C-alpha cells in the first residue's frame, strides 16, 4: 500500500481502521491501534460494495 488514511468520521478516534490504496486493484484494511498486526487485502470492487452496503444500512 502506498497511502494509508483513516475515515473522516473517525479522525479524532483511535478505535477505527485505516484504508490503504495503491496502484493495484487491491485495498488494504488494518487496525489503527495495531498497524503491525496484519492487513486484510480485498479487491477494490468488493471494498466498494461493502462501503455501499454500510452506507445503505443493508448489513444487519
């Protein structure tokens, strides 16, 4: 991953995840408090679908 960022709504909190992007079609997801604890890698299409589902409150 070449660039990591925290979601805008959690910038002031340490209880969140960071999203990593780069030149590939892969998005990285890691715990802000444990950056060396591992990274979940997902295809960009799957990540976009997850974010859309969360925004639409479709995950119960």
